[in-house]
C-alpha cells in the first residue's frame, strides 16, 4: 500500500490503546490469561507486518500475470464509484467471510481466537489464526483494487473503516453515554443500523446466547452494520453482555489458535 497515510491506521490503533491504558481498561486484570498475551503479541504484528504486505505484493503480481498492463486501469473512475466498489468488494465480502466462519467448523477454527478472549478491547481486533487473514477474500480484492488505481480512495476508506472497527471492539464503549441522551435517540437509531458500534459488536462476542443480549450467530458487520440489517442477522438491544468468550467449547493452546490447522491442540 504505497500511500502517505499508511501509518495512520497503526497510529489510530495506538491511540485507542493509550486511551484504554489511561482508563485502566487495556490490561484486563482478572480476565486475561497468559495465552491471551501470546495470541495478541504474536498475531497482531504478524498480520500487520507480514500478512498484509505479502497480500498487497502478491495480488498485483498475479493481476499483471493474468491482465498485463492493468495497473491503474480504473484510476479514472469517480471517487464515489470506487467507494461503492470497495464497500461491496471489501466490506460486504468480509461480512460473508465472517458469517461463513461462524457457520462452518473448519473456518471457525481459523476465527475462534477472536472470540476466546473473555473481554473486549482494542487488543482483540486482529486476534485470529494467521491463515484466517491469508484466505480472507476482501483483503485480496482490496489489494487488486489498489493495483487498479484505487490507492488514494482506499487510503481514506481504510482509515474510516478501521476507526469504526477499532471503536466497535474497544472497551471504551463510545456509544454507551450517547444512548442516555434522549434527543440523540433517533440519530443513534440510524447510526447503529449503519455502522458497527460497541453495543452491536459486543453482542457478537457475548458468551451466553440466552442472556437476551448476546448474538454470536449474527452482528457480523465490520464497517457497515447495514449488511446485518439487509441480510437478516442484526440484533440490536443497546445493552452489553456481562460475559464474553466462547460458550461450551474446549480450551486450545495459543499455538493451536494461531497456527491452526498446522497445530490443532
């Protein structure tokens, strides 16, 4: 991703982390386990420093092999057309990839690390098996679109998308105080059906499906929660689960969660 704003996403991530540290929400004392530290300390840098650069290098090479001279072929498209293509090609495909990961056991084994932590925090944003991201269609599509000339638009799109995703996972729960302001209720009604919020995404991470809030078989949206509304998987309560994690599933080692299927224990 050769554009000047490429460092802003890690800086926004660091900003959320610093806010969680300042408010004593980052280290999850009493909730986290040593295995959680290993999963996050290894998985996050591998994704950022190895997986993403590798995909954004490989995709253009493959594109040029199949379609020689395709670099910047779509660079003259209007920016709003590029945004629409990104929302479908990247964000909607990520919704379906995420949804499939909760429907098929093989894919869930790649995704379960994201849910095995019994807390919500900026720490878990990139918490998945390494192969989960290698096979994620949206990343490959995004890399191909950047090759086709979407670079500057993708940079802005990515900043907005990742800020929403960081906010939806962060223990800061930015939406909670806004629900208490009566006159904002109609505004929040629109927001929570448009983008992922802490309340809707925390429900996806809840442990107990019978608590009235948890909905781990839905609320799959990443940037747009609208996909859940459109495809019938939305569950909106404006409340937060009391417990997070995986319900009725055996433990697995940090190596087993990061390196599945190579390591399965």
